[in-house]
C-alpha cells in the first residue's frame, strides 16, 4: 500500500484542490516578486533574480511561466486590468472625473516602470483595451458635457495622453516619477481652453486598433 | 613576387587609405540598411536581416559592430547628434523658435521609431545631451522673452515634452506618426496661457542628470 492510498491521506479530490491552491499561491508569489524586482532594478533583470527574490526554485518559476516574456505579459495584463477597473469605477461614479482618472491611472502606471511599455499590446490585450476605450470615451463625454474640456477632443486624445505619460515614466524612470504630473497639468490647461479648434487631426479609432493589435510598426 | 609587391599596385600608404575609405563606406552602408530595416520592421529585427538588406556578409557587419546593441547605439548617437544640430541651428537663428524646434525634432525622432527610446542614455551620450540641454534652455529663454510661453517653465519641461513625444511614437509606431502633433499642440496651448503658476514641480537638473546617466531606475 503506498502512502497515497493510506486511509490517513486526503481523498484525491481534496489533494487536487490543495495542489491547485498551492499552485495559485506560488503563482502569486512569483508575480509579486517579479513586480518588486522589475520596479527596483528594471525589466532587463534576469528571471534568476526573480526566483531568488521569490524564494522559489527556478524549476517552479518555469512550471508557471514558460519564459520571462510570459511573466512580463502576465504582469502587464494585471496592470492593464487594474487600469481598466479604475476607469470603469470613475465612469460609474457619475462625476466629471476625467482629470482624476488621468491622475490615478498615471500613478498606477508609475508604480510599475518597466512593465508599462508592454501594457498596450501584449497578446490577448484586446478585450481589456476595448473596455478601457469605452470607459475613456465615457469620461471624456462627461467632461465635455460639464464644460471642463474642449469639445473637439476625441477619446483617442485621452489614450495618446497616456502614451505620453508612459514615455515620460519609461525614459525618466524613478527620476521622473512625478515628472508626468506637470506635463499632464499643461495638457489639461490646453484641453481646458475654449480657443480655436485644434489644428492637427487626432488619431482615428482605426489607428488605435492598429496600435493595440501591434500591427502599427 | 606577390601581387602586393608588384610595381603596378598602389603604395602602402595609398592602400591603407583605400582600406579606410572602404571601411567607412561599409559602415555607412550597414547603418543605412539598419535604419531602413528597423524603421520598417521594428528594432527587434535580427542583425541577419540587416546584413541581407545591406548586401554585406554577416562577418563584415560584425567587424564593424560587435553586436546589435552596438549598432543600435551608433544609430542612436547619430540621431541624437542630428537632434542637437537642429536645436543649435534654431538657437543660432536668433528667432523665437521653440515651437518650430519641438516640431522639427519630433519629426526627426518619428523618422526612426525603434531607435528613439535609446537616444536619451546610450553609452557616451553625456556630451551630446549637455549640448542639447544648453540649446533647449536658450530656446526656452527666448520664447519666454518673446512672451510666447509662460514664465514658470524650466528647460526640463522641454525635455519632458520630448519624452512624452517619444512615448507616443514608441507605442503608437506608424499609426501615431502624426499623433504627437495634436498632443504637442495641446501642450503648447497650456504653455502659452498666462494663468496661475503650474502647481506641480518640474524635474530638476539633478533629475535630468540621473535620467541621462541611466541611474534613474
């Protein structure tokens, strides 16, 4: 009689549940470690450093994530999901929350330098980005109805402003952790004026599709 | 008697000049090919593709550039040099050229997506970035004297605006080739207002040193 068949060991269903729970815990532990390591040392840091920081063996890491790219993509997915949740909460608030949304989402992106560059088009990002665009459009419409931003803005302008914030965070890293604030402040002043129409055409929804699908090279 | 010693062959000094000229021509040919390949297919494209496009063998490529990183760094150096030349020409014009400078430099950066992310801190970029910062400060001062931008801007705001443009170009690629224009237009409206002082602190010169030295992670 093997240990597995002994009366004292858990029933197979229970064992399988426990294995699943252990696997989930390990996955969370790896992702938390990766977030901390990449934020502190940049995303070029090797997966070995992540393993060491997580306290798990390299074999365990690779059972959960085929390679570093898969790990980074999962971090990006979780970050985009948090950003979308945030946008949807602001829309649901029923307030003129465009400015606050931009601030909150930029703070969120700034919390994970290194990862942010990938969040606009990792594999499978389409569903989340579609939700993000819907929420951004709602926030812009409400701000325009409240008269707090100019009427000729389109939702793609909001997305482009976040690309801009990403550039500042990505290039400036820790030194520019707050550098996006003053830039966004100037953008919002520009958006808030009621002067003549903007002369330059916005990106189109089709452009945004290209960007999100990664075919925009 | 070998061919090299034949009376009809060039003298050693002349042969060495010709070898130098050939090497320079090959180097230019590799860089041109790399620029075209990376602009069309992204910087992740392998050095083999660059070799094929240049019509030179992989061995010749590696005689000129130790690896892809070295090639990309040289492209970045040439791009930053072109950007600095542009800034200095605008300063020398004696006109209020900040706006035109931003436009021209963004066009230039947009001509080489993929490379632009590296131009702020490749190895040895310090001399060029120092020249760039001096020129940007001059352009800002002149714009402030002309009253075309608000007085509380600092040179670092100009640099941050270019990081923002880089983010738009880098994430949006071809689809956002003109997306930075409308963003920069809004920024310049924000900069042009004479409203209350900007509430958020700018990056400091020390922050910019950290960013340029690559220690800002």
